[in-house]
């Protein structure tokens, strides 16, 4: 599917945080769909190599500006010097534990950064925005699957920053209903591009399950600690809605297309709608990699919930989007990325 609007004009999409994990995969899908893009990234958690590879995968070029979303002057000059039609906003800090020890850095980067971006958009009269939100805004849901109208809450500064931004965007839309805003609530993005050229490249020891498992399978880490085996789930371990990053990226392309046709502010869950336990993910990874993934049970991680999975119907009905890839694709693509690039972009 392609977007007529962007093909018929020279207008571009500004992608903040486009060098990162989800951003780089989304750049591939945007370029494949015929969009022109400018990436703004300060490379605080990524490398320019990802963007070189995005261009190599697609055979298309993109423009890269190294800079910070909190830089008013830079933002204003970007909007005055380019015909930008819309913004996909990935830039931000994302580690829950770090957000607890460095709350000010998180509020500054995520909340203040978004305010600076919105001010520049407003001045330039660019009012179409896709925002990277998270299923974390649902807190500990009272029931499953989770629909977009469930109550929201946050238990840590990272989650609170996402919730604050969602609320700021709601207020902005109340003040001026010509804004077109998508709040994309991601469940658990995993996997990598099937080419094995781009993927998740954590700076440090990974916090999230899939990159941790991948590093155990390749022998960089000894064993996985499974956080909790006494949850009220079918095998006692935590259950999550893992979604392939390529499916997630395609959700952004559909959201941009939808906003070109419809005004308003909309929340959409981007999830598969099925939950898998930690032990099921370990078994699937062992199967795909043919490598053992040793693990030990450890106490529950503070702040974790037992189970979380989406009701993805709204995105299907309104965006015509649904996740197509299953757990086998997620683990095999993630293993390909890890084994071909054992040290990520520094391999
Ligand atoms: P990532 O860290 O790989 O990508 C974020 C990118 O933003 C990085 O390239 C980083 O260098 C850049 N960046 C950070 N602060 C910046 C700033 N002030 N100015 C310019 N660039 C800046 O993370 P990701 O996994 O690709 O996540 C993208 C977005 O999706 C984030 O907003 C994250 O909170 C959100 N999200 C991620 C997940 C997940 O599991 N990965 C889940 C839910 C929501
Ligand atoms: C985490 C964040 C969430 C964020 C999301 C994406 C927390 C509490 N939540 O979600 O806010 O939006 O990442 O960045 O950090 N697990 C292990 N061992 C590990 C790592 C994880 O057993 O070494 C388990 C967890 O307990 C959980 C599952 O694996 O049951 C998934 O964990 P993870 O990948 O960190 O994602 P979430 O906790 O769902």
C-alpha cells in the first residue's frame, strides 16, 4: 500500500529519534512506501550506522540532521528550511530503572523535548504528529485484553513522562482542533529487520527480555534471570504481548496515512493481541537459534505486572493495520541480527 499524498508532493516527514531501534525500522517502511524523510537524532542511544544501513536496505536516501529536539533554534530552522508535512516523534529516553534514578533527565528529554518540538511545529503550522507512547500508560490493568479506553496510570518517571505527553497532546488538541495526532501505544517491540542489517543495539546490559535472551544465546551473558515464577499465569512467569518491530513500523505508516485523511487525536494499541510467557519466549528462542538459553528463577522485578496484552481491534478497524508476524519470526529475526552483529553496530 502506498500514500498518494506524500508521493504527489515534495513534503517530508520529520522523524525524531529515527536512528534508534524502532525509528530505523520505521524509516525503512516509510522509504519503501515512497515518503521523503528527514531524521533528527542526537545519537545519545544510537549510531549513524543504522541510517546508512536503512539506505542500503531500501536503495533510497534520507536526510540526517544530528541534533537535539530540545534545541529551539535548530528546530525552527528545520521547519523553515524544509517542506515538512508531519512528524513522527520517537526521540526520548526509555529505560524504566534509569528513569527512577534520573527523573529530571527523563522529564527534560521526554516532556520538555516534546514541548520544544510542539512549539516549533505550531510556529511552522505543521500540525500532524505521530507519538511513540507505550502500554505502560495502562499501569496494572483490571482486566485483559487492554482496550484504548481503559484507565491510565503510571508508576515510574518514564511511564509518567509518556502519560504527561499524552495529556499535553490532548490539551493541545482542545486548544486547536486542527491538530491531527496519533498516540501509538506500543506493547513489547522485539525482533529485527529480516535482512539482519538493523536491529536493537543496547548500549549496556539489556533491561528487556529479548535482547537479554539473545545475548545469553550468543554467549555474551551467562544466564537469564527469570523475574518471578509465582505469577497467576499458566506457567507462573510474566506474560506479554510481543510484537515484531517491522509490524510495529508498518503501524506508523498506516497512522500517518490515516491522519492525512482524518483530524482529531486518536489512541491506538499496537500489539498482536496474544500473550506469551517468559519461558515460552526462551523455548522459542532456543528452537530458532539452536543454542541453549540457561536460566534461573529470580525474585519478581519491582514494578512488573503479571500479564499484559492488547485488544488490537481499534487499530484494525480504523487503520486497517494488524500484526502479521508471529513469535517464530520475532525470535528468528532477532537471532539473525544478534548472530551476524554480535556487538551491534560496532561489530
Ligand atoms: P531508542 O533509544 O533506540 O531510540 C530513541 C532515539 O532517540 C535514539 O536514537 C536516541 O539517540 C534519540 N534521542 C533521545 N533523546 C533525544 C533528544 N533529546 N534529541 C534527539 N534525539 C534523541 O528507543 P526505541 O526503542 O527505538 O524507542 C523509540 C520510542 O518508542 C521512545 O520514545 C520509547 O520511549 C518508545 N517506546 C519504546 C518501547 C520499546 O520497548 N522499545 C516501548 C514503548 C515505547
Ligand atoms: C518494560 C518496561 C515498560 C516499557 C517496556 C518497553 C518495566 C517494569 N517495564 O516492559 O515500561 O514500556 O519495557 O521498553 O521495566 N524479564 C525477565 N528477565 C529479564 C528481563 C525481563 O524475566 O532479564 C521478564 C519481565 O519480568 C517481564 C517480561 O520478561 O515479565 C518482559 O520484560 P521486558 O522486556 O523488560 O518488558 P516489560 O517489563 O513488559
